[in-house]
């Protein structure tokens, strides 16, 4: 709510300066409504930042507690597996998977609680304010922009997911080969297999490099498309506002 109020404080402050009486003295400037509105603008920005940080601080306990419980259950589950699993151990891949999974919990929780639902609420609030203040076309443009942005993001994310999966699999395999090879150091030295192990490790790293490059380039395409959508929408809003001013 404070984020929505910030531009209105700024608007009222700017508008009030066109109606000010003589501000020759400092005392006169301090008691003007414009000064009060500017102070309110600053307070709203500081308050929005404060509540965002308080939200993160409060949520940290919930997220870390959930991560701890899931990690403990995963640890117990690994101990409950039969001997055949542990004989064919892949320590590196398993440790990477557990670490990535626990970190993913924090990301999913924060995305759902702090990004998805609050964003939809704020978009609806802003669209309603724009419709009430400026007209239906502004509200429709806002909702349409978010709709196109969401569809584009979902489509691009589904397309680039395969690159991310390949990168994660290669990352798991590289970790598994490196750690398992070092754990079995005596066997590798006994059979003089250092060069073979290095070649196998390098092959996995090559696959990881290829998948990582595709992941980064596809992410750049995603970011460019998102910025282009907002840029076109912002240009359309400014053209609509300019046309309205001329009329």
C-alpha cells in the first residue's frame, strides 16, 4: 500500500508548487503544504523499504525452519535406503541435489508469499486507481501488459527449462565424478587412472559448459523480451497521456 501511495505524494507536492504564495522566507517555505507533502513522500518511501525488510526478517525464521526440517527428513531417508544404493554411491551428485533442493525451498516460499500474490494484489490496486483517475483505457493497458508479460515469461521459461535441467544434471555428474574419484584415490593411483579420470571429468564439464551457455543466452532473451514489453507499454501510456493533454 505504501508503494502505491509514493507517486501520489510526489504528484500532490509538485502540483501544490504551482499554487504557492510568496516563499521569500525560509519560515514561509517550511509551513507550506508542498513541504509537508514532500516530507510525506520521503516518509512513504522509507516506510515501504522498512516494511519490506521487516517482512524478510520475519519470513527468514519460517523459511529456515522449513529448510531444516526437510533437510533432516532427507538425511533420515538416505539412511533408510538399502545397501545396494550405498554401494553404488554417488556422493557428489547426492550432495549437490540435497543442497539445491533445500535452497529451492526458500526460493519457492519467498516467490509465492512475497512475489506472486502481492504482485497480483498490487497490479489490481494500481489498475483500479488508473481506471478511476485516468480512464478505462489506462486500466486495461495495465492489465493487458501484465497478462502479456506473464504469458511471455511462462512460454520462455518452459522453453528454457530443458537447458537448465541439462545444466543441473551435468553439474550433479561433475560433482559426483570429482568427489567419488577423490574418495577412491588409492584405487585410482593403484591402476594409474589419473588421466582417464581427468578425461571423463572434462567430458562432463564440457556438457555443463554447453548447457550453461544456452541457459545464460536464453535468460538474456527472456530479460530482453520482458523489458521490451514494459518499454512498449510505457511508450503507449505516454502517448495516451500526451493525446489526453492536447485534448
